[in-house]
């Protein structure tokens, strides 16, 4: 969420929604980056599951610009 760092995240390091001091600054996110970088040639796509609500979260969510293949993303999300 570091790119967004607005609504839904906090700059307060004591907050549950703290976005961190920078992109991939925390060990957990660095481990994910390292893993994705390592398997990049073999990776076609990935799906993350979150336990909060019933939202379909898709890439490009940081602004209101139309995205390519929006309908395809939403269709896939609904079928999961």
C-alpha cells in the first residue's frame, strides 16, 4: 500500500495500518519481493487472498483512471 499511502494507511509507526518508511522496507515485504524476483521467468500470474470483507481488489487501484482488461479482472474475481 506504500504507493497509495493515503486513505487506509498511516504514517504513524504505532498504527495497525502503518505503511512503513518506504517501499519494501519491511522483512515480510522484502521476502515477497525476493521470491517473486527469483521465480519471475516462471510466473504467469498470482492471486492474494485477504480476510477483510468481500472485495475484489485488482491492480491499478491507486487512482480512478480506466485500466486495460477491467472486465476480465472482475470476471476472474467473481469466479474465485
